[in-house]
C-alpha cells in the first residue's frame, strides 16, 4: 500500500513560474510514488482576505493550471478545502488540545500580525491547527516541504502527538519529505516571485505577454552600457536559465561577463526559452478552459472521494474522545 501525501495551496488565481518550479512540478512527480491528496485551501485564504469577490474565479484558475501542468484526477484526489466540511469539525476538536502558547510562538503568525495589524483574527492564530486538520483528516503520513516549512510541520506533529497521548493512537504523525523547492527570484531582482509584488510571470500568459513581461525585468544594476562586462550571479534572468536552458547556462554566463551578450539579447532569449517550455502546458490549458464543466466535475469528484476518508477519520476521532 502506498503512503499518502497531502499538500495544499491557497487559491491565488493564475499560477506563475515560481509556483510551477517551486511546487506544481513536484506535485506531478509525486503522483507516481504516492496516493496524493491535493487541496485548494480556500478557508485558509480567509485569514488574510478582505475581499472574497474573486475567490471562486481564483479557485477555478488555479485548478485549471494544476490540471494543465499534469495533475491527474485519476491518480490523485484534487478538491477544494471547504467542500469537505469535516475539516472544520476536526479543526475545532484539535483546537481543544492545542496550547495557545504553541500557536503564539509560530514565526509566521508574528509576520502576519506585522503585515495585517488591523486584522489579527482568531483564524490567523489557529492557522496551524487548521493545517494539521487538513493533513490528518486524510490520514496523510507524508508532507512535501521545504526547509523553511519544517517548523509548521513539527507543530502539526506535536498536536497529533498530544491528541494521541490523551485519547489513544488515532492520527498519524506526518513526516516531512524534504523537497528542494527553488526560490525563484522575481523580475525586480530582489524578492521572491510573487503576484502581490507584481514581479511574476504567469504560466498562462501569451508568448507576446511573456516577452513583454521579461523585458521589464532588472538585470545587472552595475551594467550601464552594452559594452560593460556583466555579473550574471546577480541577474534574475540568468537564474532562470538554470530551469529553462541549463545546458547553455555556462555559455550565457561567460558571454555576459565578456560583454559579448547584452541584457536585451539575454532577455529575448529567455522569453523564447520560457515560451518553448510552456507551449504544451498552454495548449493543454486552452483545451481545458474550453470545458469549464470539466473543472467543476474534477473538483466535485475529488470532494466526494476525500469525504469518504474524512468521514471515517471523524468517526474514529469522536469514538476515541467519547463523543460517539
């Protein structure tokens, strides 16, 4: 019997290169090794979302990108978090055994408080408990994480351990599958690629839009003229060659340092490489976009399959706690 993987992502709409290289590609690969449960976590999104008018559109666009990238609904369970309400029930139950002090020490909570001082809500504090509920409701024993996410998973393990100590072995302690999620630098050359910072390249852009977007990128700030030697190690466009043209990366660096290659030439080449790599994805996405009912059917079927597991888990939890 295969181990079960769970991973979730907040619905941010159309996905960008950072999402693709950092997580989606890995989701696709894991399908051949594990029983995978992939969740669009819309309830999580509410902790920092002031306006929900775009939420359904964002869910649809995200699902479209995931499917076009290769997530196979025949191999994996793919669904929307709120479509399986048992997660809220388990969240409530686990909150009863989670010390408040554990939650207040979470670094991301402190960061979110600074970012959203006017909206420090209960859901923001309890975010790790809901995350633990997501994982354990589906009896997932493996969670793919980068090194920066290890503290969150360790907290989930502590919550599970505390529950099992109180009520008997019920929920599996999820184990981390360490994954080298690349940190894709955005077009500003300073920050992680992010839609909120508007320094991203969306996967679903047209070839023309991609070229236009790439041409806005900063390169080497010290290189003022075409004849100036470049420093590729500080250039976000050069960094992308590692993913889209690795065989030419050394040549790109060498010709940049000797000024044989200009920044404009490098950007145009990079845009062409991205467009070539994403061509199959974009064709598949266009086919799926023409069948909106198919997207709904995939998410609804995923919720039905996830619910079977969720109901059994909730039953076991309640029995152990004396609620049944």
